[in-house]
C-alpha cells in the first residue's frame, strides 16, 4: 500500500483542466451561443419539486466581441440553493455585479479576448460560492453548449 493518492492535488488538477477547457469553449462561442455549467442534484426530468426554480449554475453568453458570465439569483434559484449575504459578497469579489435593482442575477461582461478570465470567474463561482467540490458534480460532468449561432 505504498501508493498514496493526493486527493487535494487530484481535485485541483481536475478543476484546472475544467477551467482550461471552459476557456477554450468560451473563445469558440459564436454570437447567440452559451455555455452552461450547473450543479447535478441527481434529479432528472421535470418532477424535481422545484417548479420553475433552478439549481445553481454559471452561464456564459456570447454576443459580438463580448461574453457575459451570468449567475442566477434568488428570484429563480430553488429554496435549497438561495444565496446568502456571504455568497452575494463572494460574487461581487469575483467581479460580478447585479443586472439591475430589479433582478437578483449577477453578471460580468468581458471581451472575448479575456476568455481565460471568464473561465476563472466561472470556476471560482462554482467552487467558492456554490460549493462544488469537483467538476464531476456538475451536470454531464462539466458544461454544455447551447443556443444557436446567429447567421450574419
């Protein structure tokens, strides 16, 4: 039993790979497309008891020359996942700001050239705000691509 696995190092390496892959995917987004990384709560389908509410997620949307990192707020999060004041403070420390005084969602808009920064923010929110301990605990084990690329 001489083989010892350093769990912390393994988790850090997994998050590092996830962040790199997310940054590459952000760079490849076309206007109208988005990436979605959301917590896998083990519930499939519409009968999760949340109604129209959502589990925590980070969405990165693309439009011409820019990307927006979006984090759902308490007006759409399921009760079990509501943001605390400390969570909201952590979002602000990541550079995210409320959309408006009428929305609880947070966002950060960056040029596409800062895809690495967008990925770092997404990972920081997933880990430090939503408490995801490993990318394996995200739906699909990572993130998904959605939306339709606009035809210019």
